[in-house]
C-alpha cells in the first residue's frame, strides 16, 4: 500500500508539474511581465481538468448506483466539463461568466429531463435528475475554481494551491499513521485523527511559506495562513467524499490508481479547497 502510494504519487506529481509548466511556458505566464502573457491562459491545464471529469463521472455513477439511482454519464460528463471549464471558455466567448454559468446550468437541467425520459421513463425521475445535477455541480462547478485560479492568478498561484492541498494529505497520512489516536470524524472517515490533521496543517503551512519565499507571490505570513486554510478545507473535501462513499457503502470510489483508489479519491480535497483558495487570492494576492 505505502509502496504503491509513493511510486504513483511521485509519478503523478511529475506528470502534473510537467503539464502545468509546459502550459505556463506556452501562454507566457511563467514570465513576471504581464505584457508577455497570452490572452488565453491555461489551455493544457483546462484540457487535463476536462479529461479528469470523464472517469470522475464514471465513479460517481457507480456510487449513486449504490443508492438505486442512475445518472446518464455522457450527459453529466459533458455538463461537468462545461462547468469545470467556465473560466477558460469565457476567455474565448463574448459572454460574462454569470451568463455562461446560467445557460450551462439551465440547458443541462433540460437535457437531464430529456435523457431521463429516453432512458428510464418515469422511474426515479426526481432521484435520477437530482443525482445528475449533484454530480455536475460537485464535480464540474467545484473543479472550475482550480481552472479559475490558473486563468486569473497564474501558474504559481495554481502550484501553491494544489501543493498546499496535497501536501496536507501526505503529512496527515504519515503523522496520523504514526501517532494518530484521537479520531475527529469516526462516523465519516475512521482513519482520520486530530494528530494527522495537525501534521497536515504544519506541512501545508511550511510548504506554502517555502513557495512564497521562492517566488514572492505572497508574503510569508499570508502564505502560512493560506497553508492552514488549504489543510482544513482540503480535509473537509476528503470528508465530503467519504460521506458519499459511506452512504453508498463503498470503501473507495474505484481502484484505478494503486495505493489511492479512484480519481475521486485524488481530487476530493482540491474540489472543496478551490473555492476558498480563489477567494483568498482575490483578497490578498
């Protein structure tokens, strides 16, 4: 288990850093001169997020099936992608973000009704459509804030956000495994402990400060607070996904990634933390 987590964790970090670095190089956001930045930002990162929505929707389909509900995955996947890439597409369209989101949400709901009627008729109409709407919002809308951070605040803000969240998982895992005795959410996630959370908070704060010192993106003090915020909200996101899994009586969302579980198990923390990171950057960056 630990061996797989280390191997695949390192590989995923290298892949992510490689993609977002090439992405930033292509659109000029590695440069500190705003005049060198392209009008359209974050294309490769947007593609990566959009692709992640496909297996994430498949896993959500399996989980909601545990509650005897059905989502029509091609429809929810497209809706999730359109929501997740809201900030990216509005760079290309002569349309405000609010109008874009309103149209995508409204049209998605109508398509959910049409697809429900074609596939399942009158059976579980409210439950199935509700599960489809929940899937699109939970995956698409929340993932959109990661894209928003990349588009609006650039490469280093994205790095600070993602690494601040994921180092929390690493710190919490190792400290919790070694010293965790006091559970903070036993009915939701029995393996999580206050000791592990403390380890995650310290890890996130330290890494955020290091990134701030290396890049100058934000002051060290604000970076430390940001790390604490990412640690707490990231663990909240993990607990949110755990609630879904517990309700569906599933241990993991899937087993696609050895040592981690499924795609949902990888992205649950950033999904919840993204909105808080975006708000923090609006206020202090």
